C-alpha cells in the first residue's frame, strides 16, 4: 500500500508561482512512476505532468509546457510540481498519483492523493 499526501496549494495571483509536494509512504517509491493530475469545477480530471521512476523521462500537458516542471527525489520519497507563470485557468484541485506502468505518462494510476486546491486569482 502506498499513501500519497499533497501539500503546497493555495491562492496565488496570475503570473505567480507555487510548488506542490507529494510525500509518499513505504519503501517502494522508486518502483512507481509519479504524476500530477488536476480537476477544475465542471471538468474532467486531466493529466498535467508525469515523471518516470528513473527521473529521466518527463511528460507534460500542452497547456503547461514551459511553465510547469515535475521532479522527484527518490531518497526523500517525494515528487514535486513547480508551477510558474500561473494563469486563472490553472485553478483546480491537483492530485498526486502513482502508477506501476508507464505509457507516455501514467495510463492507470494505482494510488491517488487526496488533492490540494490551487486557486489563481487577482
């Protein structure tokens, strides 16, 4: 069993930055590919970014390329999402996810965090 706990969400002005963190339990963190999804009100959950267990491959949604960066620290069992140049349309609940499989990202996550709210507004 893997538990995921997100932190770092909040209210930020357009153009601002936030860094989300996802701490995981267990000793199997390095076996999982990790990613971030988000869900805005009235919309389906969408993939934002994913990172291979090795850290060598990253995938991003077109809407966040060049603004968001995903990274992982296998020694700390933690994955991060650095979000820069935030826009109002980035407002959503952001979820951390873990997947044993890799398919141009996370095809079917095995575990999910509880989510953290990100609100971009002036």
